C-alpha cells in the first residue's frame, strides 16, 4: 500500500500546480485562462478499492483537505473488492465520493475465469455489481478479448453479454490479450495446456460481443492492445460498430494483425 504521506504529497503537488496564486498569475501573464477547479480524482495503482473502508474514507478526507472542489473519486477495482465490505460501508464510500469505478470484469465465461485463476465467477460479477448499484456506485467494465482461448472467443463473448445485459455499466472497454514470454500464460501455452486465439478470431469475438449487448452503455476499445480504435454508444451506434468490425475482418490479414501484436512493446 502507498503510505498516506505519499498520497498527501501528491495531493499537495496538485494543489500547488492548480490553485496557488502564483500559478494563477502565471496563467494570466501567459494569456491562458485559469484552470478549472479539480472535480474528480482517480486513484491509480492496481485496485485501490480493495483497501479497507476506513482507509478509503481517510484517503477521501485527505483529498478534500487539499482539493475541496473534488466531487467524485474513482479507481480501478476487482470484482472481489466489495465482498468484505458491508452494504452500509458501500453507502458510506458513495457518500464520501467514491463513484464511477473501473472494474476488470474480463469475461463472463466461467471456464476462462477458472483457468486464468481470476478468483471469481460470472455469478459473482452479478452479485457484487448489483450491490454497487444498490449503493448508487456506478462502474465501467474492462473486457479482455481473447481470454477464452482458441475456438472459444465467440461463445465467451455471448456468455459475457448475457452477464453484462443484466447490469448497468456506463462503459464496456475491451482490451486484447497480449502474451509476453515472461508470463505464466506463455508457459501454459508452451506446455500445451492452452491455445491463443488468432487475431481475426479476436475481432470476430468483439463482433459477437457488440452484437449481443442490449444495454445502454459506451463501448470503447481504445487501449494500445487494440490495433484498431473503436468507440460508440450502444445501442444507437451498434450497426456502425458492427460494420467497422466486419471491414476489419474482411480487409485486414492475420499476418498484419499478428505483426502489430508481436511488436507491441508494452501496454
């Protein structure tokens, strides 16, 4: 865990850069408008929502000490982070400003979740996200294209859509599985225990996901792991997204997409 003094130091730096009279005067002299008050803070590093409620509330208090204009606090989260928090604690966190969490749901395919040792099931996604909704904490999902393995992408996408359609994520953000030689999954492939999806299969998987999502949400495949950046609002942009995916599948070769994946230095 980051020491509280480090968090406080970061907030003090943000306060000085954005709100002190010297910074405001420099903006005026440079012909720039004064920066807008900071309305939102996002806690980075793994999944901060796993911290105990008391610690998260203490962090929220420190945030408002230095940035009183902050209205909401976001962070990355795992599906399991809310398991040990009571409904009352989730309500307290919402009142403290925690909202619009980004959850790495990855998939609703139970076989893939088990093989990847994610530590939760599709049912857990439903249970915990409904608890967040009950506490009025909104959330978005990261989806991991390719996690189901060769031959299973489209069935995994259908299983995921079935789960997501029962919830209300403000975002579905797909990223594509990229396997590096120093990973455990790479060893599993070498040992013959798992096969990676082809690049075009990953795009067919995405097509299936979009086709089967029937909720209002923002779909954004924008990370570096995606060779093509896609975004649009569902359901109104569904046909446009599907046609773009169909063009990629028909016009781009497996070799071109694999070359992109192979030369992707980092995410």
